[in-house]
């Protein structure tokens, strides 16, 4: 989290845009990788605000990267350096802390004119971070499922419905149906409706992510694998090395989805 806050602080200084541009995507992602390392060392503790913050920090870093990219690109393309600085100054207002970014996520996303793809990826990342925070506390499991379901809707909106690739869609639907059958009915009962709807959204997200070229193909698949592992550990049976397996595939999947917005393909540039 602190890496993401420092990154945002740096890009809002007078030379921040140029510094970020020179750093490139890999340099911008350094706070994300630091936050992931900190989480795996310190983050898997008892439910607490600190645990939630450590768990959310890598996703907040990705959110800040994509949001900055959207705002900077929009200002550079539409109205030149003057309005770029205004966009960056706007981000500064939302970035006094990572929680300030959270509270103002909706306004910040829709004020940026980077393109619908990046905006929906930002929204998906923000909702995912909220879901991460909720899942730290077992009593908020239903809220976490709802947040991640909404994140999948945002990603589906980003990926779009073309090309169709109906065969991939059918395969994803079949995999989701078979997966739900592996879960224990007794454990699933209190959340049966939520889990079935969530499985359908997860399958749709994986389908749409895989239907078009770009790093989100692997990202959507890894996200689906992570959720499947987590769901099995909750409603199916024990899972050795649960935290490492679930969170490593999750963070990598989210990273690849974010990269598809940070380094869009030619098709995405022409479409949006």
C-alpha cells in the first residue's frame, strides 16, 4: 500500500508525468511487486484492518497504475500538456491516501477519457480490492462474493462481446457446471444462489477474456483458477498450501489483466 501511495505522490509532482513515462510499464509496477512480497511475508494473519490493507495493497497499486495511464494518455492526446497536468492534479486529490482513492473511485474513473477498456479495468480492480477486504472476515463472505461478481461484470464489459467464440463460451459454461457439482451441498447451502450466479459470471469473464488477443487471456484464466481453488477450499474440502496457491494465481491474473490496459493491443487502440 505504501509503495502505491508513494508512486501516486511522485506522479503528481511537476515532473511526475515525464518520470513515469521514462520509467515504462515495468518501472510503474515496482510498487505492485513490493506489495505482493510484503503480503506473502506478513499478510496471512488473523482478520484485522492491517491484514485487509496488506491483502488489498497489490490491487490498489495496479488500480493506480491503470488510472494514471488513463488520465495521462487522455490529457496528452486531447488537450496537450496543460490538461495533462490538470488530470494529474485531479489524481492527486484522490490519492492523499489509498483509502481516499477508494472512496472516490467512481468519480476518478469516469472523469478519465482514456477509453472504455481502461475505465472498466479500473472499476474491476477497485471492486476486486473491496472483495479482498471483505473476504478477510468470514462473516463478510457473502459481501465478498458480491464484490467479486461485480468485478467480473466490469471485466466482461471491458473485454466486450466480440469476437463471439461461442465454442469457448460453451466450454467455459460446461467447466463451471462441472465445478459446482464438486462442491459439498451441505457447505454450499447457505450461499447456493450466490455461488451459482458467481460461477456463471466467472465463466463468462474467463470466456470473454480468452476470446481476444492480449495478456488478459492468461489473466482471466488465472483469475478463474484462483477463484475455483478458493471456492473448493470453502465449500469442497481442504486445500494444501491454500493461501499460496489462491493468492499467487490471483495476483498474477490481475496483473495480466491490468497489463492489457497499460499496454493495449492494436485492436484495442483502434476499437476504443
